[in-house]
């Protein structure tokens, strides 16, 4: 959530920067400023009413002490009126503050000044590309055919049990999943990330804390009886560990990693671009999250970007890194790098990771602060990245490494799979 003081003091800049995200902010910001003025006026009246009541209470006490009972009773009647007024003002203030907060949470995060303008993924900026695009043998096929051929992932069985987008992993397919999870977690812990095993469901406050609610409510699976949400990513429970927490400045950076299943409704996702593992409703992912000092968050973002790149190099996958344009960024992000790997049989790039800096946007929603060297509390910065999401990694590994003899496993992964080929 954007800070109200910043909006008030930099109104024109906020409107201009949100336009980079193709968000027309003028009307909603005008409403926010109007509500803020009403809030301040109401708060002043309430403060004045309470102050007058306190002064009268002291005066009444003195009048009783000096025997001026009649004058004291007259003032007591006035204090009774003030109590009624204060109650009405307090209720009105709560109403205004609730409406103000509901309006504030509709504003997306401000994009970083380096974010390129654009309306869609076509306008993203490629900042790095590595690896050699593999030349496949003549009988190469897409991963969904490979899954059937080697009986390692069953899409029809998943459809029978649950529905489309919930595949069943079998045999070496299941072992490959487990190997990748362990590979990603081991790499993360070696880099100083503390492993967390979080809940797979979160409450409404957690959803609001990281910005999934209300923006992505329709994309989340909602258990309505208990008002809990299946997580779209481990970012949500991990980051909310620090909701309403005040850290010491010396604790930075806070680094956590977690494996979790992820659940996304992906409403309206149909067609050839979502076939096989390309887009699922349930999938596995290892996430990395950092809480950092504001002065160091962009340095940390670059370190996280390089860390994800090292994972893809170890898996011997050709990849490219995109800086997302304003129109393709998430609601909560200030700057995002997307990683895409090349899927040789499909002859297309597949997104496998997003690494983002949210600056203080999530921290302000969660009241995640730190105490600086002067003892003053400040908002921290939050960052997260997929390291990595499994479905499209698996799709690319299967397609890029297929041969007439079978599907070869990259050397870095063989210690985790305990086999070097799927055949």
C-alpha cells in the first residue's frame, strides 16, 4: 500500500508514475485526498472534544473541592453532551478511515524509475540471454507426448481425479519433481536462506498483507466456510511471518526459502498455450524471500537475479531475462525481472521465474518495520523470487534433453534423481 503522506506530498508524481503501469489514478487519488481531509477534520474535532472534556473534568473536581456543587453539576451536564459528541465523532472517524483504507488498497505500487513504458509482454526489455538453443533429433516431440511415451506424467488421470490442470506425476516423473525441489532447496540454504515449511492456506489478513487481496481475489481458491485461501505462492505465508513485526536494523538481510504446492484458478486460461505443463492450477515451486534495508534492496534484487541465473546454468537450460514494462508488471511490484527458458520442441520461451522488489508496498500493508540506529521505526523493503517454479522447468528439461535413447538428466541433477536418463 502506498503511504498516504507520500501521495499527499507528491500527488502529481504518483499519478505520472502509475501511468507507466497504465493505471489512471487521478480520480481515485482525488477521492483519497478528499477522504484524508475529512479524516483530519474529524480527528481535530474529536481531539478538541476530548480535550475539552478532560479540562472540564479537572474543573469539576476543583469546584466540588471548593463546595461549588451547583456549578460543578452544570459542567457535568456539558461533559455528558461532550461524551455523546465524541462517540459520534469516533464512529464517523472509523467510517472515514475504513473507506480511506479500502480506497488506498486499490492503488498499485509505484514502478521504479527504470521500468520501461509499455502495454503488454511484447514491450518487455530483454536485458540478458545465455545458453545455446538445442538442435533436436528428427523425431523430437513436445513434453506432453514425452510424458505419455515414458509414462511419467498423466494429464488424463489428473483430470479424472480433480480436473484439468492437476496432473499426476508417476515413477521417474515423480522422482524428477522431488529431485528438483531438493536441488533448489539445497542451493538456497547454501546461500544462507533459512528453510521454512509454511501452511498451504492463509487467512484474509495475510492475503491483504502481500497484496493478493483484493487485487487477485478471483484467481485464488477460497475455502469460504473458514474464510481461508489456498496459497498462490509461498511468498504469501513466508512474508506474513513478519506482519506486525519490528526488526532490528542489524537483522538485515532476513532470508527465507520454502517449497510449497501452489494453487491458482487461472480463470479464462484455455488453448494451445496452456497445454501440458505450460499452465496448471496446482504446481510445485521453491520460493526465496528477503526482508532488506531500503538502502540495499535494489542491490539485493540484482543478487537474487544472479542467483536464479546460476540455477538455470547448472540445469544447462538456455534462458533470457526480461525487465518487465509497466503494463506487464504485477499490482504489487516496483521492479520485476522475468526469467524465461527456451522450450525446443515447442519452439517458444516459457516463463519460469519472477524476481521482484516491492520496496515498502507490502511492508506498509503488513506494518513490517525496523528500528534504525536512532531508535526510530521505518518501513522495511520486501523482495521475492521463484527459484524455481517446476512445471515449465520440467517441460524444458524433457524437451531439450530428449534423444533417440531417452531423456538425459543434467549432471547437476543426477545426484538428486539417482538416475541419468528416462527411458
